[in-house]
């Protein structure tokens, strides 16, 4: 990812790199917020499972829901990695790509 250059960056190159860093930071921040929310749900569900007031049927349902959340988080984590990997590529032009397009690109790269 590092480039050897003998000339200083032009203002356009510098602006492009700053935009790229801002974009990657924005992606990581949104992902962290989403993950924090999912972890809070997992915590609430585990407390409900541990409660003496929760029926066996409800515990089974909660465990199934936890499995679904875990599967979803694994898929989202894979997409997050691909999205950040794509965003950090030197050829990516971040100010011209919207989030939906980046997600499509990341999803396509995980299918290969």
C-alpha cells in the first residue's frame, strides 16, 4: 500500500488521500456503532436466558435468535473487511462512490 515517490504530492493527490482516510474512518465508525448495538442485544438476550423467570421455550427461542445474530455478524464482518480493503486500495475514488456501491463491490468480492 505504500508508494515510492520522489516528488511531493500535488494538492489534488493530498486532497484525494485525505478524502480516502475520511471515508475509511467513516466506514469503520458506522461499523463499530452497528456492532455495539448488536453486542448490546446479545447481552440482553443472554441475561434473559440466564433469568429464572424465562421459560424453557423462551430460552430455546432466544438461543435460536442468538445463532441468527451470530451468523449475521459473521457475514457483516466479512463484508466490513472487504469494504475496508477496497476502500484502502490506491485506485479507489471515494468521493465518487456512494455507500451502496461500496457494499455491492464488497459483496461481489466475497463471492469470488
